């Protein structure tokens, strides 16, 4: 249940694109995933099934189910012939029509993120607090040496905010370009979700260059 809640954060609210409004349960890749085409959340569960089934649960339905007062794990039963799923939790059984369409190819996207050469390890709580402090506009992540900082500026009012975090920066590539300071700008709403997805410590962030996707990870959870 908790994993479904975290992954569904990245799903789209645009009902004109049903596959992006879904929560993918893949017995082909062993993952749970969601994306709105701008960011993606993936839980690498390692599931194995008799068939390589891919189920597209409606993320909106999943979020409503998770509001129910049930503490136990959720179990999903799938009827492929009618594209219908039953979500069972704490004695309750909810039947829902699954989304139509095909979920975007995402595995290579995640693997590329894992290969990003610069790794930053930081406290998840401190990072979330820093985003809350500066997240009134686009947030710029600045890495230089052993330092990580987040900053934002409101161009209309001229208000600026900056939060600095000391971290261990590991450059896992011999390319000289990574020895230079690096700035990456993020949508503030995407960064604010990091705090709800990653609640344990520590948080790893991997990135390569300003225009390439960054990956946030912890255990089996990935957010790109």
C-alpha cells in the first residue's frame, strides 16, 4: 500500500492520456511504475509471474483506495480477458476497470539514470526541508566540490532564497568535465514530491549534466 502511494505521485492527471494516468504493475520487468511524461517513479520489486502480464491500474482509483482505513498490504487480482482488476486489502475487495493503452518504455530510461556519473548522498529530511524553504520558484541544484546547495529566485519580486547542504560527492567518471561546478534547474513541484517518496535515510541523487534527467534513489525506489 505504501509503495503504491509513493509511486502513484508521478502519474498524470490528464485523463486524455489514460496510460499516463495509470500505475503499472509489470510482471514482465518486475516493477511498479508511474509517469506523467515529465518525471517517473519506479519501484523495482523483482516480481515474477507465470505470465509476463502488465496491469495498468487507474492511479486515481488507487489513490482513493489508499484513503480507506486499512492497514494491511494490498493484493491485486487481474482478469486479462475483461481488463478488470480487483484490489484486496483488509477484507475489502474493490473491482475496477484498468486503463487502456500502452505504458511508455521506461526500463532503459531508469538504467540510464543509474549510470549518471555524479553521485550525491544527502539526508532525505534535510533535502526536503531545503526544498520547502526555497521552492517558491524553479529550484536550482548547485554542486561544487563537496558542497550541495539549492536556490530559487522570484524574478518579479526579486526575492531570493538559498539553502546549503554539506554532502559527499562521488565522481564516478574520469571525464574532466565533471570536475567543474554544475547547476541543474528543477520544477519545484517535482522536487517537493521527493520528501513524500523518500522517508528513510540517506537519499542518493545521480546526475550527469544540466539537460539530462537526474535520478533520486533509495533502496528499490527510483524517481527520475
